[in-house]
C-alpha cells in the first residue's frame, strides 16, 4: 500500500546537497584503533537482539538456518484454487463458487484448517481500526464442504465450521495427514463495497474486486496457523498457490485480473486482440481500447445473452484480484525483464493500464510508460519480473495505491511525480511481498519498508537527481525528534497512532536500509538484498532470515545494527565535541550523544584540498563509552571536519557534525 508522504520543511534540506570531496588519506591518517579482540564480551547483552524461540526451534528442526537460507527441511503449504464468480454491476452483487485443494506439506496432521473471509471486514458490527463504509454486509455463505461432506455452522462438536470476524475455522470430517490433500468447496455471495473501502470496492463505474473469495490461512513452521483478524490497517500473510478463475460480466465491460487471460478469442474483439498483439512487441504505448471503442462487439466480443465469461490462470501467486468497468480505456506495452524463466534468453512481460478518460488529468496517459520503467528497473535491481503481465488500474479513490499480484489499484488525483511514485511503489511490491512472501501483519516493514526503499531507487532512475531517500529520512526524523516513535518489531495493528505505524513500516525502515548501505558499502548491500530476494522467492521469510542473510553475505555480525534500528527507538546523534591542536597533531573529540550506535565517518578537509577519511567503528560505543579522540596530523592546515559526509545516516542534529561550526 502507498502512503502519501508526510513531509516537514527542515533545515536539513540544504545540508543534504553537500557532497563529499574525493577521499584521500595521503598517508597522514592516524588509524583509529578498533577494540582488541575479546573486549566486546559485554556486547551480547548490551547489543544483542532478543532470542526468538520459534526461530531457534525451526533451526533445530532444519526448516531454517542461521545463515539466512531456508533449511534443508523447509516446507510450506500449497493450495490450488478453482474460482468462478458473476458480478452484477447494477446490484453490486457478486455470486461465487470455489473448489480448493489444500496440500498439507507440513509434517503435522491437521484436524482443523482456517480460512480467511476478509470481506467480513464490512459485516455490520465488525471490528476495524480504519474507516470502512458504514454497514455494507459480510460474506453470505450458502455452502461449505470439506472432504466431500457439507458442513454446518455453529456445531460445538464434530465436523463443522465457525466464523469469527474475518476468520473461519473448519473442523474436518477426518484428520488431514502429512502429504495428503484436502478438498474444500464454498458457495457465497457478497456485495462490493462503495468508495471508502480500503484496498478496493466500486464507485459506480469502476469495480476493483479484492478479498472476494475464501482464502486459506497460512500454516507455517514458525507459528502454525496465523489467524490474526483483518481489522483494516495491518495487511496480510498469504500462502502460495495456482488459480483458475472464471469471471462472468456483461459484454462491453473490460475485465483484467491477476493471471493470464486464457480465452481472448471468446471475450475480446478481433480489433482488441490485434492491438494487444502489436503491444507485445511495440516500443511505445499502444492504445488498445479508445473512447469510441468502448462497446460490446467493439472492445469486447458481442457475448451471448449479453454476458461474457473471462478465464484466467495464475501460477505461484498469493492472491487473485480483478477489475472491471464499461468506461475503461486500455493502454498496453511490454517490459524487458531479463531472463525470467531461466532458459538463457531475455523475456518480456505485458504492461497494461486501465483508466477512465477523465484520469488523463492525473497523467494516466503516462501510466503504461511509468509501469514499464518500474518493471524494468526492479527486474534489473532485484530479480527478473516472473509474471505474464503488470497492470495498473484506475479504481475507487480509497484504493489510494494498493498492490495485488500482477495488479495495482490506484485511486485519486495525482501530479506526474505522484503518479510515478505510487505506480512504482506498488510495482515494487511485486517483489515484496508478492514474490518474497513475508508476514505483512506482524512485520509490515518487511514489505512496506523494503518497497519504500526500492521506490526511492526507481524514482532516482526515472527522475535523475530526485532524492526520495531524503524525503523518507525527513519523515522519520520528524517523528523521532518528537519522541512519539514506536519500534519496528511490532504487530501492525498494535501501533498507538497511524503516524507511528507509518513511520515504523515505511519511512524508518527505508531510511535504515540507506544507513545499512552506508555501513556495508553499496555493492555488498545490493548483493545481500538480491540474495535475500532470491533465497526467499515464493517462500515465507521471517525477520531473522533477512538479518541472517545480510550477515552471511557481508560476513559481518550486525546484531548491533538490528538492535539499534529495529528493536529500539534509539536516536542517532553523532557530534564533534571539540577540536584542539597538541604538538603536531590535531585531536578531534567525537561524541556519541544519542543511544543509537553507528560507526562515525569523518572527512577531514585540508586547505590544500586533500580529504582524509577516517572511521570510528560502531563497536567503540557498545560499552556505553560516549567520547573517542581521533588524532590526525595538524599540517597542512585543516579547513573543515565533517561527520557522515555522504549523509547516509539519520542523525537528529546535523549542526553539531561540522567543524568549525
Ligand atoms: Zn506499500
């Protein structure tokens, strides 16, 4: 999901433009002593991170490792979905049937299973912590069956099901042993909520259909069933599966969905198919459906009985969403994604954009170009985009910007930079959490923070010189300075304010990753970031897996870093306390005034233009020491001293980092 940036004008803006002169030690640098081996004994208690018992157990059982790779006995569940739905755009009613095959790949026998009914967020009386449209209605189930046996609701014993909010618990007719599969059948109805619903809904013209079918909850090696309620704020933890979907709509309504369209000959006109075909190898944007084309028989096929059934197939995804409107224009192009299927030759993905003509004022005519850039950028920066298409949809305003596999719903008005930003943010989510399937509820930073960081990289590539990282840093610092910050390692529904959730999930982790890149160096950081994505593609990483991957790739113990930035709300305030000349050397007293521990990077610039670069290692502060003396040669004369000359660390007070002040 995308957040409109919270920004505060800050005196730091000017300083962010300072760039470091080329570093040159010139043989005049006094090495800064690192602590001798063995002197960091108190580190574990002072700078260690909490033991995660579930993780230790997983390591003992061989499902995870201490190097950040999945363990040799790693397992996860899998579900095959066959879903069909018919939507009546007048009544806004959706009627659905689903046949699920749930494969138990765990070593455990399951006597019950859990299913999400996320649409119950809209049931009258539902618990929620975000605004939802007043009293729509929840999911109306007309059939629930397991192992071929129809189940009744509310029975206290024996096979049956019970719905509590957005979670359904199913007690199975017979236990499901390891290695066996379970058939589940559902029939249901629901009403698509009006604008104002988080992450989807309809505004009378455009329908974005999300959370519309019974979806298996995750059962994993760390915590068993993850069945936290969907309350509106914290997002999701979803398992992987394959989907066959059939969607029936009035002819003339364009439909786009997660997955590959299987029957274009049945649902699209010959003209639309021909234009789509040219878009698959076009260099520019192809206008597939324009204003006069929007009619049954011209954009879509004519249909039988006024209806068309669109069939989609999606492989290895964690969800399926779809959108439809009779008003949509359709733009298309393609993106070069590198070798996505491993056959040694470059692949492309289709890029689609669906929007109403009036959204040209919000630059939707550029949407396909923005999407193409984003897909190509992240394919280079992280891993090749593996899915058949990436589609941006103009949806109800309350979509804001929301990610679904191969899809994003974007609502509201945007300027050029804003539309690019929200588009690239949501496309960044195709990597986290769509490909790298973390638990968004408990660790929102694992998808939002990584994506917010990635967004900055994409924006800098698209709009050369635009510093989105500085924007994230200012948002984090504004809350940190106010003292109302809350740590990152907290469930997304347990933040006291929306601002504290936003900072901990988006701006602080994005800022912290920039700082980590500063600590490790760009090359090592990028390598570790990619390695993490590669190792956990289509899997369920926990924070320990991310931490351990960065440590194993960099070859460094970074517990102090995780502790400082993920588990605490310690602030960084590195300062030059004093500078004096003693004989032929200059003594620089460096002070760590905050509780955060980080290396101190010093740039000493001399009147002859030479710059000495020195580092006080982070370990200097582990035992609570506050000051360190750094000695450099006094001649040639020192013109200025600067801490963190590259402006990579989120220091709360830049003014005390420069000498002379
Ligand atoms: Zn997001």
